[in-house]
C-alpha cells in the first residue's frame, strides 16, 4: 500500500468525528476532521512524512512550515521523511517577550524557498495567515500542501492568495465519501 492510501486509511480510522461542531471558520458542520488524531500515530506520521518530503523535494523547498498548530506535525514529518529542509512555525501574533519572533524555528534566510503546510483546509483562513506572514518576512513560497481539503472553498482562496501551486494530499471525498453533506 502506498503512502497516500495509508494516510487515507489512518484518517478514516482515527480523524473523522461525526456530530455537530463549530469549525475554526465559525461555520457549523455535521462532522469534524481532527487530522492530528491520525497523523500523530506511527503509521499516519510515516505516511505523511513520505508525502510531504516528496512534495518538498519536488518544489525545491528549503523550508517547510505554516501556522502553528496545523503545520506543526506536517513540518516535522517532512524532516522525519528525510528531506533536507528547515521546519518553521508561524505564530498568530509575534511573541511579546524573548526574541519577539512571529516565525519560529531556524532562522529563514532570504534565499529560502518555503513550502507552506496545513493539516485541514476549510476556508483557507489559517493557511492564508501563514502565507501572508512568510511573504511579509520576504520569503518565497514555492507551494502549499494540505493534508486534507474539506472542499469548502479554501483551495480557491489559497490559490488567490499566492501564485505557488496548492495541493491537497487527500480530500474529504477520499476520507468520508458517505458524509451527509456530500453534493449529489
């Protein structure tokens, strides 16, 4: 079984929670996808590492990261997948103490090529925050990778926000094909 199929299997088994929830976007949904429940297990993490490392290599990325918490596991998985990159995390706001950084991790150099990663994309808001922070810091974005796209308009918003390619490793159609809100 390939890494993508293993990731889908892990997401199906551990990440889909059926029941009404309020999403980060404020929207109400009849199910929730908590990708961390799947990717912070050995099989899910290994599959994710292989997939993100492959995308980072293909894009010539030298750094992988995004908005903390959604990017933490996929950025670390890229390192575990063996790609030679720096992992970084973008805070929602700069720290008010210490080094007062918004982008944490190894210092990004002007020549670094950043791959933005996210666990679940719904509206794309968190991903766009990361894109804007990385661009404001003067870094090039070579791609955006989501673990799962809920197919709720986020991909389109992300594509409008950055010229780099956007790719979802899986979609809600792959992971929860029988969901009640699936278009006919």
